[in-house]
C-alpha cells in the first residue's frame, strides 16, 4: 500500500464534510429568507 | 425545546466519536491500507440513505392515508437529505474504488442500482420543486416516494445474485457472515449511528424551514383577506 493513497482518504473525508457544510449553509439561508419574509408580513398585518 | 436544537449537539458529539474510532480505534486493513478507512463514511452514508428513503416512503404512506401536512413535510425533508447522502455515497465510493479497482466507476449491479435510486429521488425532488403547490402534485410525489424505496431491496439482492465487483458488507454471497474484523464492524455501526443522527438533525432543520414557509403562506392569505383581495 503506497502512501499516495492517503490523498484519496483525505479527499473522501473532506468532500463528505464539505457536502454537509454546503447543505447546512443552504438550509440556513433558506430559513433566513423565509423568516425575513415572515417578519415583513407580520409588520404589514399590524399596520 | 426544538428537535434540531437537541439533535445538533448530539450529532456533533457522535460524529467526533465516530471519527476518533475510524482513525484511532479501527485496525488498518492488511491489503488496502489506510484508504480502507473511507469504508466508515461510505457505508454509514449508504445505510443513512436507506433510512432516509424508508422515512420518505413511510411518511408518504401516512400522507396518503391521513392527509397529514406534517407527514408530507417529513417525506419531502427526508427525501432531500437522502439524496444528499446518496450523492455522498457516490462521491466517496468512486474515490475509494480508484486505488483499489483501478477505476472510479464500473457498471457494477450495485453501483448502477444506486445511481437509479439516486435518479428516482432526484425526480421526486424536481416534482416537488417545479410541480407547484397543487395537492395532486403532493400525492404523485408520495406515490413516487413509496415506489422508489422498492429499489433498495433490489440493491441488496443484486450484490448476492449478480456477479458484481462491489463487496457485500453484512453477508457474503453464500449467505455467511461478512468476514469483517469485529472491531471494524463495531466502528462501522458507531459511524452509522453518528451519520444517521447527523441526517436526523438535517431533516429536523429542513422541516423547520417548511413549517416557516407554511406559516408565511398563512399570513399572506390573512393579509390578502384583510386587504379585501383573497388569493
């Protein structure tokens, strides 16, 4: 087993966590946008 | 306390334990060496994909039976998270295959069926995203969510019946045990639990977004009524 294969191990684990992080960021942005819309709608309802 | 607030820290601790065990407790496999440690995220992601798609199918049955909006939200959220983990399986698998098989991809029965499973649930998500808010779309998606899960037993059986390159994790082709070192098997299940908890947290986060969207839609309708222009 050559040490060259260490790169594959690092790549697999890195891409796994990058994938999870990108998905969490996407959900956080969605949640932020919808909450902002909710705030605006509540303010309009109060007026 | 919200489910995502509890699941987040629990999943983070479980992932740290799983990583510690995958790198420092599990023995190095004799023929493949260090690269075999990809096994712990690859297999746990595959099992988690199955859990998510079974959750989609179960929630879709509940939606068709009871018409529950919560079940529909769970089906949609678990399908999305299932597709994420299925994608991660199809990224980590080829990276592991390259140094071992000499190729990133082969049209092995298990690989091909996994690609088909991924395609079915991507289709499900596209139907949900572009089909509109019509209730009929939710029902069509529920049927697809239930039908898609049937590919999972086909994947399991394909490894044993067809002569593919992909190894069987839980059983050999002759039905005997996996042949895995007991410590490796234990670490694999710990990693599976950790990744499943991570997926449960993501599903809870996704469902929270959907609940907020529903709340915003209700407020929009109330506002339309207040202004005398019903939607």
